[in-house]
């Protein structure tokens, strides 16, 4: 899978993409990352990527031309996959999106910065707009890293253990149950006895019950969707 990231700050992304799961995916040949510097597609001596907003107001807006030319510089096959503008106006990114992207051969992420990106990038270039949540980041780079991490860990052979991903929160619409490891007791708190029992059926039932309890208590929105799907 090739993932292209159009950004003003490729130097901020490189170290993360070379570490942990994204780095392992690249080393195994499962993922390839191309960082595209937006300023390389400007045509003035100041390499200007932003300008004042029409209609007035605070902040600067990223110009459309560099984004369009940056994506047009990619290989034709790269332009057949999703082109995602990371934006506070976007629909919230979720596990289903990560699964969908992991099945694509190409993914291109467009990182906004400053106040906004010209709307023509969203309407004429991106195939969709996505947001991490109801908060504002300084730019799209942290969001791009989150999307990449969520996607590449789902690629076959990256984790080396499918059950590791299958037990994650959101995999089946529920939050994951609590996890415990050694020691059995620490500062007066013990590992639940069922996890020490060796009874796999009881352990599975406990984990399912805990996943449902936590989802119901902490994410009533997810719980409502889960109930509608399973009841």
C-alpha cells in the first residue's frame, strides 16, 4: 500500500513513520510512504502557499493551486485511491474508515494548516473530508499520523497476530475490556480471579461483559449503535 501525504512539514512526519508499527509495515514492504512538500508546487520566489481570505476575517487560507498540482504530480495509480482532506469540518474518522482505507492500494492525505484550506480543495480535489474529533489542531499532520497508524496496523502481516487487532476497541463496535499482566497483586489491587482460572469460556464471557459495560457507561453513542445491530 502506498500512502502519500501532502504537507508543509514533512520533517515532522518522517520520524514517526520510521518507528513502531508504521516503521515495521514499511520494513516488511507492506506500506510505502511518500511525503510531498506543498511548497514545491508554488511559483513565486517566496514559495507562498497561503493568502488572506476573501471577504475579510482573521487568519490565512491555504491556496488551491499547490494542492492540485501536488496531487497531479503523483503517479496516475496514486490518484485512483481516496484523497482525504483532514479538516475540522470533516466527518469524524472511525474504525470503519481505517478498514476501508486498508483495503485500498493507494491513499492520499492532504494536511491543512493555518486557518483553513481553500474550499475548492475540498470540493474539486478531495474525495472526502475527515476529522479526528471535535477539537482544533494546528495542522493536519497529527491527524495524518493517526490515520496512517490506524490503517497500516490492519494490513495483513503487519501485526503478526490478527487477534491483537481483533481485540482492540472499536473492532466489533465495542470498547475493549480491561487488560492485566504480572504481578497478580500490585498495591492492593488484584487481577480478577476469572483471568487466572484458565477457563477460556469464562474468560471470554467476562471480557464480553466488561466490553459491553464499559461501552454502555462511557460511549452511549456506540452502545446504541451496537444494540441496534445485535439485538
